[in-house]
């Protein structure tokens, strides 16, 4: 597919790099290099159908100035060169374009963006030239302080203005001031938009420069999409003997006029994510070809566009007809809101992804957009619960890890708070280990008094919520939710019964497959059918409660089996298997548990473009499961 796209090869980069060495005023060369980086970023993201174009293009001039002039990143001297970290990991694609321009990566590497053997969606040290893993916002500046103190190296850190809502940034800025770390240079890409909304509408900082200077750093402001301005500001900060930061005013998706913006209505910015249609890709190339600095490159783009080429790729199908448990959760909140006026929904800058837009529109006074601030959100939820509300805390399952201490302290108060961990599990295949989560259940099970619910069927979600709201559980509860629907054919949603497993496929065998969650239920049902055709009957049991499981009902459900095979898309410790073993230990009497085999996620996840890639990697396909049971 990459051969059908327009790329800037190493020859043009080498020409401009030679020109930089001989030009005391490097701005024209840098403008052309920024254009090249934009072109390769656009093609990489379009090829992968994944990436964040807006966040990448706003940082084009910043990263071009650093990688091609102001930072010492000599590929021949990796141990002492300057480091460039991205706090805003969504700009990884243009960082990779810069690395390809410097010869550390290749254009072929860009064509493998987000594949298991290529650069990941967010910065990852497995990629040459990347110094630290990224993607989880607010951590890069602290890591830069450690690198600067541990190795006495200069570290540039590019941060998003929305990212500054994470409090750890301000802790790190105090560290920079306390230890006089003039070799750590924070650069704020102030493009004014986070995800799809304006930063000013979420958590505005009226005078960011004054705030930074109040913490003891000098602050310079530049036009971040004008090479001369941002180059001058970056050079001044680099050479400053005192700690200094740069605030670069930019535009999201800068360089492509029909995309770029620095303000938007709530949820209205379209180009946060990838370009997925060929017409948009071609229009973006046309815009880049029209840039004043394009010159012969513009002519080459126009020649490419005028040539008759096969379609680069068919657009992937839209959203599946089946409902995901995450979407079912959002719909249930809307329906239940009228019955429960104390229900209050909190969100951490993921309104659309967490399917909360309908609730926000219908109940604006009961929807709190907390921004990129999970700890603040969880703490605020604790106060709301003490005030008599029923808070529902929403973010990705991965990002609730940051608020673990706040969740624990809320639990010590015995209040009723619902935590919704969206985008959980292996079906979130694209965005890599910083965003994927398999350890959330272990985390939540470790909190005394926390109920852990994991609906396998969208139809279970509302009954679960209603049961909680009607007082079925008076403490905190965690809902593990998936972004993608699962195909579970021929099986109706069972009646929700808290603390109990359900037999959804019954044979005359003495072996059972035990699982949880929608996708694993689908896989296990298919594996059971394969085994049935082989003359190896195997029941299927599903648990939608992962804590607490009732020991008595467990003995009744599993007592007749000789062997059970537990499969879960959770980390191998702390999940369903551990809960079942705990319940077994509490049964007592003459109960003899069956022989247990266990398969779970044993290692770190990764990004891939294959929706089934992570399941296959960890042995979760119907065929692999059937083979495992056949020899088990």
C-alpha cells in the first residue's frame, strides 16, 4: 500500500540537511523540512488509518527545529546526544517522520506505523531514536528530570496545553526549579484544542506564562507555526543558564488550511484523529503542495495527484451493528437519569469515546467535564458522594490506574461511587500498551468493598446499573467495558445475578470452559462448538461478577465437573481465576474442586492494525483454545 502513497525520500532530506550546515540563516531550509515532515506524517497516518493528525501537524515546526538544527542528535553518538521526549504522545507520527528524515528510521518504517513490527501509535523505546515510552499524559517532564540528573544530558520535552491539566506536570516544574535544571526545556504546544473541544472550555489557564514564571522558570512565547519565531524562542531557552520554558502558540493540524484550527465548539474539531478517506488525503496533499515553500515538491505532488492510480485502500467498514458494552453503558445512563436525580456523570476529556455525549446533552447540569485530570476527577467524585450524589466516573480503564490512591481513599469512606473503565481488554488493539489495559480488575479487586462487574452482554449492563442504583450494593463498584461489540450468536443475555456464574452452553460433558467478558465469551463458545464436533463435549460458563463470587453458588455450578479451563483477557494474576480460587477456599465441607487450567495475558500488550491480532498473540482464538483443551 505504501507504494501508492506520496512520500519524501532520503535524498531531499539530505539536500536540505547539507544546506543547513552551510547556511547561517537556516529558516528556508527548515521550512522545507517541516513541509517534508508534514507530508510523510500525513501519508503514514493515512496508510495506517490510525494516528492523530491534528496533534502531529501542530508540532511540525517545533520538532523540525529540534531534530534538524537545535538539538544534538547525531545518530553516530546515541549515548551523549540530546533527548527529545513527547509528553503529548499523539504527536508520535511526526516524531517518526523527523527520525526518518535524520536517517534513524526509514520511509519503509513509516509505512509500518502501528503494526506489530513497526513504530507504535505512541512513542515506544522499541523504536530506534525514542528515549522513553509515552502515551500516558503528564509523565514525560518528570522522566526528563530524571534523565537530565542521571546522565547530565539536555532533554527537550514537548507538552500539550490540554496535557497541563495533569497535576504531575506542575510537580515536575517545581523539580526543575528546585534543582536548577536548565538542561530540561519544557515546550508547550499551545494549539488550543484537546481531543475535540477547546482547552478554554475545559480548564482554561488565563495567563500560562505568568503561572510558569510563578513556579520559578522563565517563559518565552513564540508563534509555534512560524519557523523564525519558534526557532528563536527555542534557541534562547536552550542557551539560557536558568531554567526556561517555551510556550508555542500553534494551530491544530497546522499546514492544511481546511483542517487547521486553534478553537472549536464543544466536541466540534474533526481532525483530532486520522484521515481515513482517499478524497481527504488527496485534498490535504493539494494543500501542502500549495505552500510557499513547496517549490518542486509541490510540482511532484501535483504530478502524483494527476496520475491515474489505483485506490490506495478501501475504507474500513463503519461501526458494527452489534452494541458494545461501553455504548450500552452510555445509553443506560441516559435512561436511568430521569429515575435517579442524584446520578452525576464525570468524564476526563473522553466524552465521545466513552459514549457520554447523549447524557451531556440531555443533562448538562449533571455532567462534569473534568479534563485530562483523572486524580482530580476521582477526588471530586468522592466529595460528590459525601454530598449525597451518586457519581459515575468515566475514562479508559488504563487511565484509572493513575487515580488508584484516590479510588482507594474514596472506598475507605464507604460511599457509593461507580467507576467505568472503558476501552478495556484486547479489542482495543490499535493504540499500544499505554492505552490498553489488562490489569484493571486486579487493581479494583484489591480495594476492600469494591464490587467488580464485567458484563459479557450489552443487555446485562442496564440491569447491573439499576441493581446498583436500587441499593443492591452500597459501596463502590467497577464496570469493565469494551469499545468494540462482540459477535455472540444464538445466545440470549442471561438474567443478571450478582456474584454468580451462568451456564450459557450445556452439553453432557464433564469439562467446562469458564470465562468473562464479551469477546472471550464469543471465542469460548466457538471453541466449544469445535470441541463438540470432535466428540469432546464442553460446557461454557460466564461470570459477570468478578468480585465477590458467592462460594455456595460456585460449588453448585462447578461441583459436577472433572476439569475446568479458565480463560480471561486479563493479566494472569488478580482476575477471575484468583477470585474462583478464593471462593473455593471458602466453601468448606467435603467439596472437592475440579482440576483447573488457566490461560490469561502473560506479558505486555502492543499496538497492531489487526483487530484479532492481540487475541491471536495470546492464544485466544477458537482454534487455539480448542487445541489447548484437547491436550489439557
